[in-house]
C-alpha cells in the first residue's frame, strides 16, 4: 500500500517535472503580465510601461507584456498578492521598488520578504534629493543642517509616506548630522510632498531626483543635496552628494526599480528572463523615452540585484531597529 | 488671446479624428461603471507613445472631458455613478429616468456639462496665473477645514432625517479608516487581505448605489407579472435648452462652485458635484423637490463636475504639481514626450500647450453633440424588464468593482457594502452621505495629522489651525453652514407642524 502511494507520488512528480520542462522550452507562448503595486500613472507604472514596450520583439521575449496595477497601502497590497497568490509559471512578473518592500518586510505585518521573490533585472534608479522652495533662505545643505542643529525638531521635511526611500533618506540624514528634524509623511505620494515644499507648508522636503529636477526646471525649488554615491551628471551635475557636503549618507535610500518573479519559478525560465530582459531595457527607444521623462536608467543584472537586495536587507534592519 | 492662434492645430485631420475618437471612446468608458476618468486616461497613454506630443495630448484631453460627462449616463440610467464626480447626478437623474424622463435628464446633463466645462476651460485660459496662487494657498490646516465644511453638508444631503444623514456620514468616515495608514504606519481593521488597501471609493460607490436597487428589483420580480410599461417621453433639444436656461441659477451655482473647488489640489474633483448639489438645493425655491427627480439637481451636479476639469489642470500646467489623480496620469502623458509642465511648457512649447487647451474646448462641444445624439436611444434602458435589468446591473457592478484594481477582494467588498446598504436604507439611512463620509474622512484625517505634526514643529496646533485669514474664513463658512442647516430644519418643522393644522382647519 505504502509502496503504491510512493510510486504514485514519484509518477506525479515526474509528470510535474516533465510538464515544467516542456513549459520552459516553449516559454513564452502567450503574453506575459507585469504586476505593478502602484496606481496607473505613477512613476513606477509609467516607467514599467516604457521599459517593457519592446518585449514583443524577436530578440527579446517574443511576447508582449501587459501591466496590471494592484495599488494600495504603499505597495503592500500588490506585493502581498505577488508573494501569496501570483502563479510562479513565468507568466506573472512583478515590479519591485527597493528600499520600499525590504523596509516594509522589516517593519512587519506583510506576507513577503526579500526571500519571497527572485529578481530578474533592474531598470532604473531614482535617488532621493533634498529640496527647498525657490525663495528659501537656505542655499546649501550645510546651512539647512546648521539651522536644524541649532533648532532641534523645527525643520519640517515632507516625503512620500513611511518606509519608502524618502523616509529612509530622512532617517539617514538625521543620523548622519545628529540634528533632529520632523519628517512629515504625505498621503498622495511624491507629488503631494513636492506641493508642500513649493507652497511653503514645510521648510524642506525629500523627493525623487526626477520630480525635483522637473520642479527646478519649472523654477519652483532649489535642490540642496542628492543621497547617492555620485552626482547625477546627466540631470543635476551642479548638486553635491551628501558625502561631498560632509555627511555620511550613502545610496541606501535610492529607489531602485526592476522586475522579479515569485519564488519557485522554474530556474530555466529565470535564466532565460535574466538574459533577455536587460537587453530589452537597453533598447535605444527605451532609453530615449526614459530620458525624455527625466527618469534615470540604471540597468543591473540578476546577480547584481541579488547582491543589492542582500546589502539593503542588512543595512535597513540596522537602521530601522531603533524605530521599533 | 494667444490661444486663438492655435485653433488650427485642433482641426488638422489626424488631430480632429483623435478628438472625435477620444470623445466617443471617453463617453463609452465613462458610462461603464468602475472605469473612472483616471483609469480611462491611463489606459490611453500607451497609444500616445506613437503620436506627436500635441496629438497625444488631444486624445488624453478629449478622453478626460468625455469620461467625466459620460459617468452621468450610468448614474442616470442605472443609478451606478461611474466616478465620485457623478454621485450627485444619480440622486435626481435616476428618479427622472425611472419616470420615463431619461432623455430629458441626459439632455440637461450633457448641456450643463458642456456649459460648465467650457467656462472651466476659459478660466484655465485667462486666469491661470491668478488661480495657480490660489491653488497653492491651501495647506494642511485649510484642507482640514475644507473637509469639515464638507461634513456640515452631510446631514442635509439626500436624507429625510438630519440625524440619520449624519450617522450615515459617520459610517462612511469609519469605512475610510480601514486599511494601512500611510502617515502613522498603523494597521486598522484589516481582518482579511482584501482590506489591506482600505475600501476603494469607486468600489464602495458601485456597491452601495447599485446593489440595494438590484435586490429591490429581484424582490419585485417575484411578484406576478404586472408589467408597468414606462412610456419614454420624447425630448426635443429645444425644450432641453429652454429647461437649462430656466434653471440658470442652478447652472451658475454649479459652474462657480465646480471651478473653485476643482482648483484645490487633492480635494476638488471628488466633491465638486456633491457640494454644488447641496448649495443649489439650499438656494432653491423648490428645495423639497430635490431627490425626487428634479432637473435642477442634475444641472447643478453636472455643470460642477465638468467645470472642475479646466481649473483642476491649473496646478499641473503651471507648477507641474498634479492636483488630482487624473492630472497625475496626464503628467505621465506629457513626460513621455519630454515636455515638462510649468514655465517650460508655455514658453518653449506653446503650440503643445494651447492646442491641448483648445482641444478641450472643442472636446466639450463634441461631447455635447454626441451625448445628445445617444441620449434618445440610451433612455430606452428604462423599458428593459426588471429581471433582465437587475441581472445586467449585477454584471456591470461585479465587472466595475473588479476592474478598479483587478481584485476579487474588491468584488466581495462591493457586495458586502451593497447588502449592508440595502438594510440601512430600510431604516432610512442613505447612500450619498455615506460616500461623502468615505471621501472626506481621509482628507480630514490626513490633513489634521500632517497639520499637527507641522504645528508641533512650529508654534503649536492652536496657532496653526485657528489663525490666519484663510483659516478664519473657512471656519466662518463652517459656522454659517451649520447655522443655515439648523435654521432650515427649524423652519421646515415649523411649516410641517402648521400645515396639518391648517388642513384640519380647512376641512372644518
């Protein structure tokens, strides 16, 4: 009896294996969907649509990619769904935002962690920057920090919610300067946080480089510092990094965006995607559209992303430990 | 008058074809429950990848204008508001449709939309610099008081009883608290995964408006076939125009309030229709007719929600700040062509900016023409037998709730809220105040908390919330609104007390 069950189990697993091999060989035979855990029209959605527009090409995935939005609770709704309900057959990809989902998993109350997903490739990086209104009396990050040191808790900093890149940058800024500031999370994302700066509701704000660049072009803000390892030569060659200004704030708050699949996806499919997807991101038309929108393109391979995820996990666990 | 030079761009063959396509497509998408203007515009963005910037924007602008107006179709015929902007339209519009006046309701709704919309776009053209300052003037404390001002109208909105209206509003407030709170990081009332993201307004809207009437229809279906054939009244365009101008007061109130409220980032679009419905009711001589199929209500609501379209783009076009979710999507549509809204747009790409704005103007006219054209056919929906109608509405409700964020969870939430609303209505509670609570809750809460955080870093909450000219003005409005409602309800009860006695007196 036992033997029979065992035999059946083996037969079943062979069958299952057989079918998955067949899948991997033919993959992809139908359109692929990409789950974006933010609303249509947001930066992540908008960029995901651009970088996947060449997917149907002969050299790439040969099948078109469809974007599916599952917004809510700062991305938690979408990633919860992706970790627990998404099929791991290679036809459901997801967009990730680092440091958001790692920080949220450390905070707790969600059903995912960095181990729930397998990265495929990274397409973009959007560093956090410090902005002040155009008429602000602060012209350098040093002046702002000096004021914050002299007046603990008086500097209000707007940003897009909790446990997102902006929040991490604010925490790092406080830690590196030793000055206490009031971080004001806004509902309604980076746009609402930027409005608070331009309207003078807050003294300063943390925002995305791409949005801040645009706001500066429109003559609304000054950009004081960028939280990255190097200056952004393409868009903001004149803005110093925190490091250059003498503050130990690294690139841990940089918003990395890329594609991933749920854990348990066939390794053959992962390998195939990891090979083709970066090439798709490098297409000239993708670059042109991303540049046009002021969105920095940063293509990283699967191996590089795996290392980046692991580094963030370690660092953020330490940074957020003090918060709980 | 710079904009006049750029009308030519709108009438180029491809541009005009896109404008027509965007308008018709927008009307259809808008009439489909669950497909809000924001989503309609987002769906069209990939199409603009292949177009010139100007043409892409024409398509998006036309779709935005038409979806806002198209939402009135399902609100009037099915009592499913396509978007929060159309809630107030459903209150009187659906009553009119049930009485066979669907064509009339659709006519005035499209005409009012057109008038409001055109005035709104003219405001965008002529007063943009002034309006931009006004849009920025609203900080957290002011938005908080705006939301409270909205709360004061909850009680008087579509409810026989002031107290039950307020209670419905409270329920809406409570529903709005469900989910993950992004400002304080708290998880509230999340018993199941489907509630992590909170109750989506559109999902709730579909459930509490559509489901109770579906249940009612099925209940009637069990009765013997007493076919109450509704005769559909024919409506000529001339009569509709006459009706519109007879109600010029409601039209002006709607347009003015829609334009003002539409400007305020983050608040505008959702409440413009409801606020002007309420105000026009307060200023009307026929207050008691509101909610029973009174054209004034439709006119006030629809002129407001289209008047809001133009001004709602002011913060986006001048300051590059999207003031509404739809504006955020439009921003994406601009960026993809390397055009940055703000001074860059008007100085370096005036062709794009003005052609876009002009196309919204022409789009309003086209929207009225196509809207009127379909109105006569669409109104026949009221003749569909109840059982078939109920099934269709159920399908649309499920489809609409699912399509908001591709989630079955939303369908369950929609059904639960709908069934609960059926019983609540039996006890005299109503749907509109509940939805208004759901919309205003997050605005009041998040702005109060943000304001408090900012105030604590400054001079304390009292100074921040209670002083400053704009705060004081809004607080005064809040008190005036409460006092007015109170006086009205006293006068009404006085009237209803004296009326029966006079009748009795007459009989003797």
